C-alpha cells in the first residue's frame, strides 16, 4: 500500500528545496540512513549489506538487493532472519517524532506488525541547496529596499547578506537541532533602519536552536527564545 500510494503535496515541496545534485542521485542509494521511534530503530543501507538495528537489541542483516524505483519512491525487498521484508522510501518531508527534525524522506519497513515508520535522508540536504532570501525577522517583514540572504555551505559555513554587510558564520547540525556560531561581517555603514534590521537578523541567527520547512516551502529558523526567522528560495 505504501508503495502504490499517490504522493501528497509535500513531495513536490521537497523537490523544490533539495539541490540538483541531491535530486540527481538515485533515491535511497547507498550510503543511506533512516531511523524511527516507538519502537526505536535505525536502518543503514550500504553497498553490500542492509542493517536494521532495533532499540530492543535485535540486529538484522541482509545483502543489499537491487532497488526498484518509480518517480519519487524506491523500495528494497529483503529477507531478514528468514522472513521477507520491504523497505519503502518516499521523497516526502518527514519530521522526527521526538526531536521534530525535518528529513527529506519518509520511510516504512514492512516486516511484521507493527509497521516500522520513520524518516530517512540527511536534514543537511534541506538546507544546503543554494541561496535563501530572508523575508521575515522576528515576525517583521524585511524592509523593501533590502535583500538579506542566507546560504548554507558544504564546509559547514553559513554566508549571506545581513541587509547592509556580508557575513559568515558556522553551523552545526545534530540530531537534536541546529546551532550557529558568532558571525564575522564586513564593516560598511548604511541607513539606520537598515543597520537595525541587520543587527536584528544577526541576533536571531546566534539564537537559532532548530529549523523546519513549512508546507509552502519556506525555511523557518527557530530561536531558543521562540522567535523565528523566515526565508524562501528566490
């Protein structure tokens, strides 16, 4: 049923925010990791083997078969401990039920009841797909004459335009959330409202603790104080 179910609107959203390089790679191709909760499990797809490790201590292994792909779906039919199982991967936004961390794929493992459900792919792929244009800072729309931007880089850096000055900082993405380091900026001077907006943006960045992707494709950086910064693809 999972294999044949029609894609929902969020599937197209994920395609919009992922980079061309990620989209060009076959869905679910090794190395690939997925995990889920209640019960806890972790799936690792390597070139030669697939490992399913349960929080209960059960460890299942199988050779990696040829994946079957159709559109934004992929599946692996395997045999774990003498029992057939199906791993179904769908390019549809998924949020971890404990941390809320978004992932690009929804994964289900049909082995026996209950079906194991969780998230797959790397959250980093949702961030590092080119430039984001900031549209709101702390609930306030940005000044019309400014163009603040964000770009998450492959080397762990975050660069952009603060409204007046260019800036660069670092970011760390873990299973618990997203954090940013202090930013270094150029030293240009602009009109007071523009400088005030830039300072507000930099403060919001330093306070970031997590991120999400909204149904309309917007990136939301969430501060530990509850404030948000919203950005969209140009």
